[in-house]
C-alpha cells in the first residue's frame, strides 16, 4: 500500500521555462539545473540559494554535467553547441560546435573526454560524438562518431564503467551499448515498448535504471545487462533514480499537461513515486509539480532529492530523520 510522504520542499525559481536537466556535484552541496531557456543555474542544496548563472548559449539548454572536483561544468544546447565552463566564476572555457542540436552531454571517468548526443534533423542522423577535452575546441574534431542503428532519435548517452562503453537511450524503446574502441554495438536491450527517456546509474555504477514512456522503469546489471527488476507505474516515466542510501528508487513523469487538461486526468500522476528496490512495490509518493516531472535525482549521500518539472520549478526535498530511520517490510 502506498503512503503520502510529507516534505516541505525548497522551491527553486530561476528558470523561465520547463526544466530539462539537473545534476548534483560529487559532494552534493551544489545543484546545476537547465531549462528550455538559455541559462544554466547553480544552487546551494542546503538552503536553495542561487549562487549564479552560466550565460552564453543561444537556445534551450538540454543537458548539464559537472566534473568530479567541481572545477568545470559541461552543457549541451539546441544551438548545436556543447560548452565547457569554469565552475567557480562561470567563465566560458570552450565551445564544441555540432551539426545538430546537442541533446545530452556526459563527462568520462577522469574528466578527460566527453560524449555529446545530437538530434536527428534534416539529413543528419542522431549520433554520439566523443571529444577530447585536451584539444583546442576551435580546431577539435570528434575522436569518433557513433551512429544509431537506424534513424530513430537518441535521447541520452552515458559512459559505461571504466570508459569502455557508451550506453544510449533511444526513442524507439531500445537501449544500445557501444564499444568505444570501434563504435560497434555490443548489446541491444529491447524490453521497453515505447521511448526510453533516461538512463541513470546507481552508486558505484553497479546497476543502471531506465525510464520509459511505456510506464515502466527497469533496473539492469551494468556488467551483464541482465534485467533485474521493473517498476510499473501505469503512466509515462520521464526520469528515475536509485537511492545510494536505502533500497529504494524514485520515479517521475506523467502525461503531458495538455492531454491531462483535455481528458481531466488524475493530477496525482505528477507525484514523485517511491518504489522498493527489491520488492518492486510502491511504498510512498510525494506531491511534486503542477505538471509532468521531467527530471529527478537523489543527492550523492541519499539524504535528499531534487526534481524539475514542466512547470519551470525545481524542488529540493530533504528527508527528515524519521524517514531516513524508517524501514519498509
């Protein structure tokens, strides 16, 4: 049986449009957020204070990442560029131009390379480009360019363990694992029946979880790619995250706001839902946004989580001691 979980979230309002991505730094004291506007925001996670912005893109910013030591921030935008920033002062360090809008960016382990996903537009296939951060961005060329198996859109790409693979989420429901050395697919997962919207690793990258528009989130082993668990929400899932502290996962999503308005749908579908990692049962939910939850993530210590919605707000939820000490049977 599910239970409503009571939190008093910190409401972060610094974006003019829908939230597209969010990323904690490795220490968990900072949160970086992006939206369908041109600005990247940096927030303190203890009190929600906005520390500053990164300004320089000319289109929606779809993705953000931060390196291990919080010295550099990476972003991908609809203006067909990926940008590198000085994390402390917000100064732009370099720009890598692409042939199409950049949907997703991710630092490699060691932060010496990054991967960028480009959208499928006109005659260009959706692709994953690998870049060397030691190169001058003005003259840099991709280390390699991995194309999807067909013309379907790639939503996201992440480096696999030890930088040996790239794992991609596809609009046709596939998850594909590529060998970085030659760009060849070594594993294709076809469990989802609709678009896979996001992939997220567990602590130490031992597992990864996928979210899908078919209403399921699925947990996989990062080495064997075996399906371990699946969580059925009965509504489209846009984002999922595995707790680094407890045997839980959180899921967020919901039908688009215009569909809900037309059909008088249940607004509770926009709640963030907690599922038991092992037993696959819903154990609670939190009222979150006034529209679909686009992205969410646990903090690195697992004592809080952040969510970003179509309503343009980011919400920081800090667990109280009662919840952290609570066990579910």
